[in-house]
């Protein structure tokens, strides 16, 4: 996929930029979908007796995916749902095995973290779907909605991996500050106090600190950052300490929204029933 994209870089068009953003989002979903899956069964799908009591597992997840698909089309909320998927998983710490896609972003404690402004809107949009399919964890639903958003936006269907366990209380919310900062001075994004400022940290050092903490490398950063082309940006979703000039310089029309979506199986434990559903 990346080779096909690079072959066209000599003739960049707006459509190509959009497709690159979508493909980057998809790559992010795939990377985070396998990063912690070494001990899990990745091929085929296994039914959970609990889920089978209501529907077959596959039918249940496909129905929920279809509902997400319809929601994105009706509300035109693809960027917001991709952002939700990323923000629930982008606080993963590979060393402590904490954070990640465990649905903890639904708690007020995490919603108050830097960078999560606007996320309650995404969770509210998904509430009717969660109510209709209570067997599906918030963690799975948030990543499912992100994948459906990419699909609706013109990207390919992503073979999703389901079985994430939800955080049960805000005691499982990771420390504030693990998500990337929008502008200098940057915070460290690692350690016991990720919000601690590092005055001399460059943008490159900061973004590397964030992604290296998750076990990713420079090539992943380059590929995944392109997903920022999906959506628009809203001043209300940026930290209040940014100067007005930040928006006029970076985006005079204030037209960007959304970080990137992802799937992270850090919250999935080996004893949990693991479900593989092609294209949903």
C-alpha cells in the first residue's frame, strides 16, 4: 500500500492527500490491533457462550458495526469517531502495560485530560448503539466506530480484532499527559508525571517520546501522522494556553479536526474470548 502511494507523490492532488490520510488511519488501526496480540489467537474466530445466548458472536458484531456505519453517514461524524479511537488507545505505555484501548476514556477523570476536549460528544453519539448492544465492551465499540468511520470516508474495510476488556473504574485511568502536545513548550509524555514540562524538548523529540513509549518507531510516526488530514480542527478542542497566533499560522481557516484513530489490544488478556470478524 505504501509503495503504491509513494509512486504517486510526483503528482500530488487533494484527492491523493485525503486518501493518504485515510490509509494512514487504517495503518494505525492495524498497528495497534496487533501490538499486544502475541499471545492471542489471531486467525479465525471463537464464539463466546455469553454472546451466543443472544446472537451468534459474528452477527452481533456485524450488526453493531452496521449501526456505527449508519451513524457516521447520518451525523457526518467520521473524524470525531476516529479521534475517539485514538484518544482511548494513544495513552498506552509499553513498559508499564497501562493505558491503551480499554474504554477508560468514558470516565470523567480521563475526559478532563489535556487534549480530550470534545470527546464527550463522540461518546454521546455512540450511547444508543452501546445500549442496543450491551454485550460489546466500550473498548471494542470505540475502536469499531473508528474503523467504520474510515470505511465510510472511502478507506478500505479493516479486519478488526475484538475481545477488549473495559476498565471498570476511573482507578484504571492512566496519568494525564501521555497524548501528544499541540505546541511548545512540550511535556515529557512519559514517566510518573507525563505532564512535566521539558523546556528544551523539540517537536521531533516530543513526538518520538510519545510513540516510542508505545513501542513504535520513526517509520510508524511518519505513516500515522498523515491521518491528521482527515477532518477539521476546532479551536475549542485545543489547550486554552495556546496563543491566537497558533491558529492563524497553522490553519487560518481553523479547518482541521481530529487526531488519528487506532486500535490497541493492550487491554485484552489471553484468557478473554478473542473474536476476529473480517471487514467489521
